[in-house]
């Protein structure tokens, strides 16, 4: 990002003073490193077990859960990262459990700065760093005596559907890739219609303020990640859907993000990385997706050496429950068992 002229930066920061009511307070207990340590307790599920894992990531650790098929020998493993502002206790759990019930180990992790993982400041979104966390989780799985690290897939959904493209491009030893409702391709003509009138420019101004504070070592500012009604948020209007999916009555997840990431997004290009992916890849998209550009994803799939493109009649957030979930998880299990266990799909 090019530096702003001082006069323009001053104008932006002065204008931001009128936007204080959009800034979200971060509870004190969530503003510090959670200090999480893995428990030795093993959770018994229906056909699987789950245990805590700490994965070295940069100068800290990523908190993770390892799901293992019950009563099976060493199983191939699927490494799974969440979507935008997600944490491992959220929308990945149902997929991980189903993979384990199908005979595949699953490793779900929190990115640095999120959930139980270490890293300060909290709730900042750094795409390239999250791709590095995928690589760290893959490295852990390959060295673990608990799984077959020589047979390994990576899985991503929404924002992490782009991350898996970048991760697979860097690591040709990955055996398979699943990207569902992936935020991967850019249209070149960004549709800002989802933002209530006037809020996009307000978000940009707050992003400059956040970046200015970051450069000077000051505390970051936060806005809602998923919004309600006409309020300012990074993802407007999707708050009720997220809350319904997650059941956030306890308020553990603060639903915030440091807005400075808005100024970094044009520098992250998982669509370009996709051209370098040689592993078998499954794209599963929602035909009524409100957030990502399916046509761009389809074109990428056509250009890749070994990619499938499957559509489900659904909206973006439908993939985590009901019939849309059942359709997607069955497609993904069939694909993963084919490439990790050598089980050919039924004709």
C-alpha cells in the first residue's frame, strides 16, 4: 500500500473522529493472549475421539483439535482452517466429525490472534500469516505419530477456501484440496451494493485510522465483523445468520475485527496461486452465493490440471446446516476417500 500524503492522512484521521460510535470495545479478558495450554483429556464422540493439540506457529502456537476415527489404525489426515473471523469451535466441527466417522483424521486449528491461539494484538486478520499457519499445521501432522502424515489433504471454506490455494501452491506434497464456497477469484468489478449507503467510506476511514495506530505501536481499533441491519460492519447484514448458526448467546466470540485489513486485501491473490496447484482439487460452490464470484472460480477450475467444480443450490452460509451441509459433506468425503484412501466413488 502506498503511503498517504500527510495532508490527506490528516484529513482522513480528522474525519474519523466523527466515527467513534462505530468502534467496538474489546472486553479486557479478550484483549490479552489467552494463555491456552492443551488438555490431556480425550473427548469421546460418536465414532471418533477428539483431543487438544498445540501447533508451533511463528513465535507462538496455534490451538487445535485432532479428531481420530474410533478403533481405526493410523488414518490419513485433513487439515482444516476456518473462514473469515472464524474459530475452530464454530462452523468446522460438523465437517470434522463427519470426516472422522468416515475413517479420516481431521485437524482443525485457530489462526494466530484468534480463538485460543496465541499472538498479539487480538482479532487481526493477516491472510499471508494464516496461510503460514496452514503450513505449520501440515508440518505438525506430517511429524505426528497419531496420523498418516504421508497422506494429507487441506480443507478450506469461504476465506480459507482461498488460503488452501496458496498453501497447496507452496507445497506440492499435499495430496488433495477441498475449497467450499471459496473466496478465491476477484471479478475486477467489486460489488459494493451489500454495504448500506455511506458505510463503505466510513469503513475505509476507520481502516486508515487503524493502520495509523498500528504503525505507531498503539492499540488497534475494532469494528463488527458481521453486522446487523444498517450498522457499519466488515460484512454487513450477515450478523443474524452467523448468530443463528453459532448460537452465540454466551458471547464468547466477540464478532470484531481490526479494520486495517481492508487496505491489505488487494495485495492477496489466491486466484493467482491456484494456477500452481497440481494436487487434485474439489471446488464446491453455492449457486446463490451472495459473497463470492462463482464464475471466476469455475474458470480457475477449468485452467487447473486436476480440478472438479460442483454446484449446490444454496446460499453462502447454507453449507453449514441442513440439506446443503449433507450434500457438501458427502461430496467431500467421497473425494477425500478417493485421494487419501484409494476408495473409488460409486458410478
